[in-house]
C-alpha cells in the first residue's frame, strides 16, 4: 500500500503507540441495547450464536492468531500471546473492531458496530483477566434476570433500575427464585460466558465452561496458553 507522502501526511494523527505482549483486544458492541430491543429477554440464544459466529471468523478468516477468545453479552476478548501488527495499538484496535463489526453484521443480517481497546497483561495476569470478565458475566446475568422480571411485573426501566440498585446480589437471587428461576441452574453460557479456541488442530466453541477461578478452570486456561 502506498504511503501518503503529500503535504497532508503531516496532518495525520497517529501516535504509533505499541503494546507489549501478551495482550487482550476487547471489542464491545455499540448501542446494542437498542439493537437487541426485540430479542428474547434476558438472553437470546440466536444472538449468542451470532457473537460466536463472529468470533469464529476471526480464527478462520482474519489471518490473526489469538490463543483464545472469551465472549459474553456483546463483548469479545481476544487473547494474543504474539502481537498482531507488531503491537501497533491503533492498527489492532481499528482492524479488530472492523473485522468483528463486519462479521457480526453478516451474522445478524443488519449493520452493527463494535469498538475495540487493547489491554496489556503479563502471562500470569491472563487468568486474572478472564476471572474478572467472568465475574462481570455473572453480575450481568443476575442483574439482567432481575431487571426483566421487574419489567414483567409492570415496573418501568427507571423503577426497575432504582430497585435493583438498592438490592444485594442474594436479594435479586431470591426475587428471581420466587418467580420460578434458579439462577444457579440457568444455562452455563449465560452464567459463565463462552470460549473459542484451537485444540489438536480443531476449533472448539465451549458453551459449558468451568469457573475460571476453580482448579478446573485454571487448568483449562493453562493448557490453552501453554499449548500455544
Ligand atoms: Mg457491552
């Protein structure tokens, strides 16, 4: 590709920031609340499948080689042990946001966009990072069930938000349980998110994850990181 060597080249805002590895590229949906308005609540399996399809495309069609990808809600974290684009942050952010926006738009059949940021971690922090995102998956899960149950009871969005803000996690758990849903027994992908990774030359979608903070979870992550 030809570099712009004309006068306007000096007007380009380009920081040339570089990230060390390992690194996480985390993409997040823009304005997905509205996009998902007419979907099944609080969880829509078809949407989750589309997120996985978009993630799979990164492994299969992008030429990039993440070691693993974790996804929940409208968020995808790609873990790289070797930096794509020599660690150039602007390039990583823009290309991955572009790839995932395109792939997800195709999967959903409508135009959507995602942003992307780089999170720099050391090897020992990869599990910690994933534990943190999985904790967020759980909080999101409890809150979403509580929220949509209150809406079903006739509360407005604001009323439901206000009520939940003043509740402890176990209280939301209780509230949802009284309405017939045990939050400990919902599908694992809703509670713990999903992973995509390669093992033995096969691309795996794991919808039934252990807790990353459990021994089994740490073992799984270790295998995927060391195996790469
Ligand atoms: Mg999000």
